[in-house]
């Protein structure tokens, strides 16, 4: 379970100050699929990055599976992220000079998974999403929809309990967007907790619940 109480985040510069998150309080249950919506600049991605431990917050409490994240040093947060959280990005974030297989192998290498088990996991999930014939290719040799499926497989092989997706269908056409969301529902069937930032109402309807942000505050959930 994810529980956040009074989370605040402010970005400061020499001549500006932006309150990106204001007293965010929310609970997301295990296995829940939540969409986060709001206008550009409302704090959606900031909230996702704080949940994913890719960014820090200034004040408040954050509990992930009963671990008090806000009390931990950064080095321990890095370990918790590796063992609990996977990301699916809008632009896939696949390593251009690595084959698809090598890209899928990265989270397993980070977990020190044995070579035989790495191969089995990658082949099993690649077949499930129909990219097993693409494993020797490089990202620039396959389509955007195929790259997105590779990004989903990368999240699946890590077997983390939380999946974070930032505008995952933003670069896809309607057919590939629908296909992607069907794969996200597959992740939900695997009891994963999914938090997805989107601007698309049609895509948000796939979720169990929508959280609306405005000017860094939750206005509905």
C-alpha cells in the first residue's frame, strides 16, 4: 500500500519559486490502478516522481508497504526503488545501442538474477507480448508500438509491485494506445499497483480511480 500524508514540494531558483505539490494526502491500495489527471504544470509528473523516488519532497510522510520512506537516507531509497518500483515512460527510454534483449536484461542484472533465470523470464514475457522475434534487434529498428511493448516487458520482468507510467500513450496512435492499455490491464491481473499520469480521459477510464490535480493540489479523487 502507498500512503502519503501532507506531501509538499517547492522548486526554487534565484528569481522564482514554484510550489509544485501542496499538502498532498492520498492512499493507494495494493493492486489498485489509479490515473492522475490535470492540466499541464499541475504537479502530475512531480507527484509521480516523488512516489517513484526519482525526486525528493520537502515535507510530509510517505509510506510504501509500511516502510517510512521519509525517514530514510537517499542510498536506501535507491535500493527500495530498485526492489519495488518499475517505470514505463512516454518515450520508452530504451538504450539505443543495446539490443531489445539487453534492454530487458537491465533490471534483472540490477537484482543479480542468475543468467538462466534472466533468459527464462525475458523469453516468457516477450512471447506473451509478442516481441520474442525482436530480441536481437535494436530499438531504432522496430516501431514505436513495439518499443512500448518492450518497455512493458522490461517492467514485467523486474516483478516489482508498483508500476509507474508517465503519459505512456502520448506518442501512440489510437490503435496502439488501446493495445497498450490492454497490456496494462494484464499487469493489473498480476496484482500490480499501477499509477499512470495521463491527459486523455479515454485512457483514464481504464483505471479504477482518477485523481485530479490543480495547481499542485488534489481537487478530486
